[in-house]
C-alpha cells in the first residue's frame, strides 16, 4: 500500500514519529505538504481534507491509507505497526506498544508546554517568565520521571533489554530515538548532566541511529531540521538547572 502523510511541511513535530516508522519500513509514502511546499498546494490539500472528509481529523498529522483517513500520532502508529512489521507478534504486545506510545504522547505534550505553558496561540516571548518556571520544573521533575520510567520498562523487558516491546524493533523504539534526539537539541545542558542515568535508552538511541534506512533518512533532505518552530525548541534561558 502507498500512504499519504499530511503534516506541516517545515517542522518535525508529531509527524516525525510517523515518518520514522515509514522510513524504517521502506514504505511507499508521500509527504504531501512537503512535496508541494513551494506552491502551497500540499497544505491546501491538507486543509481541504480536514474540512471535507467523512471523518475529518481535528489536526495533523493524519494518514491516508486507501479510503481511510487516520489521525492522532499514536493511533496512526497503532494502525501502521502490524502493516510495517513494527509491532508485537500478539495482541498483548500490540496493546502494550500502544500504551507506551500514548505515554510518549503525554511526554511530548509536556516538552511543548515547557516553552508554551500558557497558550499555543501566544508567542514564546509573550510567556517567557512563565516558560522559565515551567522549564525548570520540567528539567527537575518531569524529564527524569518520564525517562526513568522508560529506562525501567526497557531494563525489565522479559524478552531482553534491547527493545521496548518484545524481542525486536517496534515503532516505540523509533519514538524513543526521536525523544532523545529532541531533548538533546532542546535541553543540551540538562541532558549532558543527566542522560548517563538512562544507559539502556542511550544504547537504543545509538542502535536506531545506525540502522541503514534510518541513517540514510537522517542524512537526507527528507529529514526536517530541528528549529524554534517545532515541539523541541532550544532556548538557552530555559536550559538551566535551578535545583
């Protein structure tokens, strides 16, 4: 099957978790808004689909697979996982993978709120004092809580400590890779200080980064760079340990 991915063309954002799965599986897909970015046709097509489909998505990312239009990152990955051979081999494993991905979605929201704690409709400069307080709490409390949880889950995997779910790569492992990449960009100082506490996650991050298809993707123009327009944003004044 050939897939159409709809997401904003200039940011990684939540769409990147889906791109990584499609790239690892060598799936045929069109990144619609990026393909027609210069003319804006891709974005217009995305907005039309949000307005005119039978089951309209609330917001991108969403995926078109045949006649299906599927929204919500974790939901899309739950759908793609078995089709791309990136999910567990049984129902229990697949439910577990989805549960972990939903927790990753919660984590991603908290990362975003570290720089936009009041409203996504305001610019960062309009909520900078509040963001400094929120980021300090994120670094001190929330970041170690989430990473510590994922480290514990991987370490206690009954099938071995190489993957998050079962004994082979899943879309959850790719998502953990993206989380580590994003945190290193957004909070380099905090991560340098704390990431040694999560050796299993760091090892997983490295092993994903050198997988042939992922390595090629990361070097390609298809990989949108991190920037101050996405979820993971680096502001020097937020990357401060106030403990």
